[in-house]
C-alpha cells in the first residue's frame, strides 16, 4: 500500500449478484415536487453546482469498508479482509497494529463497519463490526477498541461489546454491518439477514435489524421501542424487517436517521428510521426457503415503513450513506450521498424539510471513474472521503472537495 496525491479534473466484490443495471446519467433527475428546496441547515442554499476535485490519499487497499476522521484530522479506515490503516494529516499512511486472528472473512462478511466514539478526543475509543470465529462457529460482533496517540497500535477494550449477531457461515452472505452514533449518543448497528427467510421478521434474532445499544455496556440504549420485551435480544432492536443494512446516516440540523439497504433484483432502498418500525421484508418461503421474489417493502403489511427512494429494477447496490454539510458545497449542500457498487459511482438525493425525495442525480466526477464505491463519508472538516471496492489490492481512499 502506498500514499499518493493525484489531482483529477472535474469488479467483483460485495453486493448481491443481481443483473447489472443501466447506468443513470450524471445529473439526471427524478420527478420532483414543485418546491425543490435543498435539505440541510442552510436557509438560502446556493444554486451553483460545484466542480469537484478528487485526490487519492491512499492506494493499494483491499476492499476498504469504512472510514472515520479523528479530531486531529487523522483518517482511520478498515479493510474487509482484516487490518486498520491511519492516514495522518501530513499525508503519511501507516498500518495500525491490531489482532484480527479470529476474523471470519468470507464472501460479504469480514471486517466491516467502523466508527469513532463521540468522546474520542478524551478516551481514544472506536468500534468495529466484524465476523468473528469463536468456539467452532462464527457470528458478527461489535468490538470496542482504543488506539494510542501515535496511531500505531489498537487494543480491544471489550471482547465483544455485543455478540450473537448471526452470520451465514457457508457463504458470508448478507452480513451487514454498519455502525453510526445517533444524536443521543446511542450506537446504531445495521445488520443483514444472512439470507435466512425467517430472520427479517423474527424479533428474537439480531439479523435483519437496526439495533440501538449503549456503547458503554452493549445493552439496550435508553428509550428503545421494545424495552419492555421479555427477550433481551428484542430489547436491542430499533427496527426490523430489513434485508441487508449497508448504510446509516444522521442528517445535520435535524438529527433524523436514514437507512440504506441492498435489494434483490429490484428495489435498493433508502428509508427514514422509525423506532419500532417494520420495513416490510419477509422472504420466508415454502419449506423454509429464502424467497427473494417478494417485495423489499411489502406495503400490504399493516404499518410498514415505506422508503423515500427505491431503485426499481434492476438494482444498483447502494451501500454507505452520508450527508454533505457546509456552504462550500453550493447546490450540493444537504444532499444525501450513497455509494453505488454496480453502477460505479455516487448517487445523490435531495430531500425536503419533511424528509421526502425532491430529486436524484449522480456526481459526475465520480461516475464510472474509480469503480465500485463502498462508502462516502463526510469528515469533521467538511470534506468528503470515499472508499472504493474493486478488490485485488487496487482500492483507494479518495478525498473530494469543491474545486473553487
């Protein structure tokens, strides 16, 4: 792995093996309501669409899954096959030593979500979500770590903070797993259904869910919707009826949480988070089969939460999501961005003040240029950081800024 800084003008891997979709042209719009007011905290957003500058901060990576920025500007990223990398503010790229000897990395499962503690400046604590081999079997676990001030060594704090998340041991399919903090300081955990038909609707399993946990104990966070349930697993749930949660994001200025899921051959979805919500996926087929012909969100089910955006058929394999914040982004301020694993780019959605879809477009500078995009993530510095997902040690960490 090496570090490079390239200024650029304006595969095979994770994601379901569905038919490839026809690319959406950059800047193409969906039908929009009559008042396309950009979402976000600004009251007078610019109408100027910025040209974007893309820099390669690190290369030679293998399926980098997630990235987070520390208060000192350091970027910490992980790779699905195991390993942590720090990119320092001066451009130095260095490996962070950590013990992943028990990692279960197969198919779509491995070292996945990563997030820093909100109090990282004081406690140096961060969290990962990964497949773990344990006791002759495997499961997905959330683990707490600390890292030294030189970004050389990461040490496990609790092993695990949360365990018991099922994994598909034969294929690694639909392992999830995204981590983000909500505005209350609770840790959100997005999980996959492991391609088991009963999992999404079974509230006694942690698969096919969004969990909301206390980052200090791994127990249910205060205010969870099923807090009174007799099953301790159900108390961890924020929502259920999910297929494969690949993205979680908190909208600046509103603190609303949004969820991204990958579909079958139809309907990747981005949805608002509703505590206690059923997201309508029920692939429990005859004889215990996994029936992927059913809708991603079955709107005939009472009280099901509908998505704000769906891909239709074929899908594009949406993944990580984030929001752009800051007036430097011009007309892009407030957009919800989603990594795209089939069409190789970044999808952008503009939402209104109520969280409804206004328009959709693609970022031209990232369209079809860097391959599959796993995670776009806004840094604390207002910059957009992007991980690619092309495999074979060809992947990159990108830095994206308005060119002007």
